[in-house]
C-alpha cells in the first residue's frame, strides 16, 4: 500500500526567508536517501533519477498550463490562445504539435544559422572592443537572440527593432503583475499575429530556407498546422527562445570570468565550445527548476500523490547529483561528458524544443567572445535578477577586457 504524500514526515524547504543559494546548500546537504521534500506549493524532487522520471511521466502535466489560472487570468480569448500553444498544451494536442514541428527545430536546421550567429556576435563585440569595457548584459546578451530569431523566421533586418519591442512586451507574461499586463500582451500578440500572417502568405507563394517555410510544409499523415497554430508557434519561439538564451549566455560568461584559465583555453581551442556549453549549463543553468502537477492520482516510489498535487522539479540540484556526475561541484570544460546529459533543457515530452538552436547560439558565441575579450574580468559587482522568476541570470554585469581584439 503506498503512503499518502501528505502523511510523510518530510523536511520542509520553502522559498521564504532564504536565498536560492542558501536553499540550494540546504538541499544538497540532505541525506542522499531523502528524495522528496516539502515546499510551499507541495513537494519537490532533487535527485537526477527522480527529476528525469517525473519529467518523462506523461501523467505529470506541465504547470505552465496552470499559470493563467494561478495568476487569476480569466480572459477567455487569452485562455483559448494558450490552449493551442506548444508551451502549455498537454496530451494529444501537445503530441500532435510536437510531432509536426520537431523536424523544423532539428540540429541541421539550427546549423544553417551558425554563420549568421557569428556575424551578429562579431558586430556586438565590435561596438565595445576598442573601449575594453562593457555591460555584458545590455551590450551583448540582450541584443543577441532577436536578430537570430528574425533570421530564423525569415523577417528582414529592418524589423529587428519591432521584434525587440514585441519580445519585451510578450515576455511580460512572466511578470508578477501579469493580470495588469494582459491587455498589452494580447495587443502585442495581435500585432505579431498580423505580421506573422503576412509572412506566412509570402512563404506560401514563395518558399524560402527558413523556419516558417519548414513549419508551413510540416505535414504528417495529411495533417498540417493551421494559421492560428503557426502564429502561436512563432509566439512560443519568442517566449521560449529570447530571455532563456540571453540569461544562459550571461550565466556562462559570469562563470567563465571566474575561471580565467578556462576562458583562455576556450579562446585557444574553440573546438571545446560544445563541452563548455554543456558544462556551463550543468554547473550554472539559467532555468534552475520547473514544475508539474498530477493530472490523476499517481503512485511513485510507494508514495501516492493525489490528482492536482504540485511538484517542483529541481533541475539545478539534479545537475549536481554525485550519482551521475563525478566531481559535480567542480566546473571544468575539459572534463569528459558524464553518461547522462545535463538537464537545464528539461527532459521528456516538454524537452526544450529550441535546444539545438540554443546550443548553436551559445557554441558560436562563447569561443568568439573568449578570443575577442582576452583577460576578461568582472568590473565591480554583478546584479542578479530577482529570484522566483523562472529564468535566472545577470541583470547587470560590468566587465573589462583587453581592448582592440
Ligand atoms: C539556453 C537557452 C534555453 C534554455 C535553458 C531552455 C530551457 C527550456 C526548458 C527547461 C524547457 C522545458 C520546461 C518544462 O519542461 O517545464 C523548455 C521548453 C521549451 N523551449 Fe527552451 N530553453 C532555451 C532556449 C530555447 C530556444 C532558443 C527556443 C526557441 C526556439 C526555445 C523554445 C522552447 C519551447 C517552444 C519549449 C516548450 C516545449 C514543449 O513544451 O514541448 N527554448 N526550454
């Protein structure tokens, strides 16, 4: 007979009164047998095996689908839009969307953009190279992903500014006062929708080598995405692909700035970039956790989680699990890969759709930065984003480096 989760005697690890680092230290110091803890929303799993088992179990649904309800959003039009978004869909709707779009987000599709990624990053470094100082967040991280998403979609350079504004407004979806921002978000979704419909019409008559053309062509057993679904896919690419990439780049460079020998090594051996990206995402991922809720009563490891139970899934903790990673507390871009991947992109059916694109963006950016910003140092203090927001990273990061490269 499984034990009801609420009847277990569990350590309580809550978000209040502690910083993420303090909580993290407390979780890592727990008895290795302690696979489940209680938190303010329900429960949390911390070990690699439990984290991946829960993410791969389709009975646990993404908490993203519950965010509007939890935030008190009742607007029926907004809720209807969310239902066809890959970010919040579940079950058959999600499986169908995922199947239809998977090919368009393959590593090969991302590789097409690598020369363009280098061009964008080179241009951003050009702006600060002679000064030998910059705010890494505003000068490099912020502007990096938008041109790439525009190029991915096939939107021209003249529209980068427009996309930048749309992305800023749509990303308000992550803000604490999302209810007050709903009008703005929906207005922006409408503007972006109208723009996307224009691009779709163009691509239908004149296919090109871009994501939109691939998504329009995507077909399985006669099934295709309709225009509303295509529009929501573009929306999902902006929501999922902008702030994540920016913050992961910021986290990776903050980390490497503290390991100058590895920064220099990366400059000398750009072929280390794929390992450097995986190791930086393992050691300091910008997405440190996600959440699920039980869509039905779930029995797991002899514990019964009744339908509706929330569970936080500790990606950052799993990435430091000594059962999977040898020397998990050591950051080393030359260490051989562990048998299992880092989990900052998640796992299971909601595994990051843009992982190949994000990997390519980071793999192109890091060695170029290391080569053109030798002797990188943090100039003062890094201001970190507030905790609690799903994506973590530096809000301000003043840096110095050897000028003129
Ligand atoms: C380093 C950068 C990135 C990180 C750390 C990241 C992380 C994640 C994580 C952890 C998830 C799964 C969330 C969960 O299971 O609850 C996810 C899903 C997703 N990501 Fe990313 N992501 C990144 C970049 C991107 C990019 C560039 C795109 C755009 C193409 C993107 C689009 C998506 C989408 C659409 C989903 C939802 C997939 C689904 O539910 O089926 N992400 N991402």
